[in-house]
C-alpha cells in the first residue's frame, strides 16, 4: 500500500479535519464549514469533535460549554449495547471524553456509558440545578478496578466521600474497564427507584472526574460539569448556564458570626460589670444575649429550610455534618442558658444561688467557646472543603478575628476605665481627711488644714 500524504495519526495523536460544502463552483461555500479534531484510539471507536472549533457563521448542534451533543446509534467497545446519544467533551487528556446514554421511556431506565482518557478510577456524578457546578452534595457512580458503587459527595474531602447504598442498589449491569489509556464506565439506572436527580425531560446536571490512580485520594484536577436534556438528545435546547448561589450559606454564616463572635461574647463580658454598674449593665447584657440567641435560632431554621439535607444527616459521616452536629449542641446550650437564667434563685449567699451561678457560668462559657469554634469550622467547610467555591477563607476569618479583637479591646478599655475610676476615688478619700481631724487645736494649730 502506498504511503498516503494525508496527515493522519492512528497511534494516539490527534487528526484534524476541515470540511466544507457549497454550490456547483468552488467560488464559495456559503459559510457552511468548520473544523474537527480528535485522536482515533481503537478503544473508543467513535469520532470526536474539535476542542477549539474553527469559527463559522453556522452554529453547531446543541453545545454545552465546549461539548457537542450528537445522535447515534453508537457502538462502544466493551459496552453490551449501543447508545442513542453522545456528549463529547474535553477531558484534559490526549483524547476527548464521551458521555453516552439511551433513555427508555417505556422501561423507565437510562443506560449510561462514560469513556475517558484515564487509567484509574472514573466518576460520573449527578447534581441538583442549584448546585450544578459543585460536586458537594452530589450523588456519584464511581468505577474502579474493584467494582462500581454509588457514593454521596458531602464535600471535596476524601473523608466526606461516603458509600450510598440507595444509589448502588438502583444500578444494574455496572461495568468498569480500562485499556490502552482509556477507561469505560457503564451502568443502567432505574428511574423508578434511584435517588439520583435525573429527569429525562428536563436538564440533568453531571459532574465527571477521573484519575490515573486507582485510589480515590485525588482526581488530579481533571473534572468538570456537563448539562443536557437526556430525552431530547441532539435536539435539546441549549440549557441556560446554571445560576450558582451560595446566598443561603452566606446568610447563615453571617448571622451565626454576628451572634457568636460579637453579640454573645460582648454580652457575656458586660455581665462581669453588673455588680458595679447595676441595672443598666444587666439590661444591656440581657438585650445582647437575647439578640444573639434569636439570630442563632433564625440562622439555624433558615439553613434547615433552604437546604435539602438527608434524613439521616445527624448520623451521616462528613465534616460538613460534623459542623451541623456541633451547631445543634451550641443551639441547645444557647437556648438552655436563658431559661436557666429565668429560674435563678434570689440573690444571696445560699447554696442554691451559688450552684446556679456556677452552672450558668460554665454553660455560658461552654456555649461561647463551642459557638466561636463552630463559626471558624463553618468557614473552613464553606471555603476550603469546597475548594473556595464559597470564596476565599481569609476575608471571613479576618472579619471574625477583628470582631473578637474588638470585644477584647472593649473589655480591656472598660477594665482600665473602672480601675482609673477606683483609683481616683481613693485619691479623693486620701485628700479629704475626716471632719474630726480638721478641728482646730486650742492654740490655733491646724488652721492650715481648713
């Protein structure tokens, strides 16, 4: 066979096509043309679109980000059945990735296949619309050489990637294979029993990730999100970019921070001045404490209503749920201490009064320390565990530290003023002798003291 001059590489490199068509002459092709670029691996024997298409006046079919959705059927080496639709995307490797699926409306199932350039584990996650670009909270199907299982991604931390039996039990015919630098993950989802957020008639949001390692410790920064309407395939309208909002977490965090790093610490600090300043200090202490408790309860109710937490979240593993469990304990202390204050014995030196004072102090300080800790823990969950999806941690930490420093500075200034006031009182007492010492001696001595 003669060597072809065409620049075609079937050994793992990328082959580039340029197509065009027009009328009966070569004068012009009426802007009907574009470019395609793909590797031609034997494992994934289907064509792949260009990563960077040649500009054209004719828009491509249903594109999602830099992905392209096309109709089949598609045969995939290693898969048991062909697939109706395929979604190609840049997988960050030598070859493009491809998500394939077949929706069977009669049987109520969806067959999935994920072909990606990887030699280790492969994951395809399913996310709700409000969190479409975040892996946190998603349910995922992860394939490794040891098998295919469902997981709940409570955060980006490995310790928060926990097995999900409900997802695993809703899968049938799961398969993972890896060959020649390409990995294949296939499974069928029963839509009648799966907890996965899949609606074939609406936009389904996927999160894919992969690694060249069999360990789940890292996905080597290779992962992204995709969105498509499964039932429509290539005829699906282009979905609008998801509006990612962390407003509920921000409101929750701001309210809790205001309560636990400013109002409640300041109110507790003011309580030490009640014996000296009397009723005004007591009323200020009471107002700040009740406001802090009210903000705490409002923040807790707000986040519980806004977020769809699993019914077993109190016993679910994961740092974001640890934050919630500590929060519940803090709220319990915060509610109990004001109730305890209303039941206080009358002032005096009785044993009951002393026991109440100790209990009120210990519970209050425990709540303060736990509350302040949980605010900083919440910032860690909101930013670091979510790889800064909630923004950088530094401004939040800075504001909270500033508030605590302001409280400490206020206490220090108040203590200094009170000590100064006491010292001045002693000076006045020393400068004004008692009246009997000012009496004149019979010889007139002592006149200078008047």
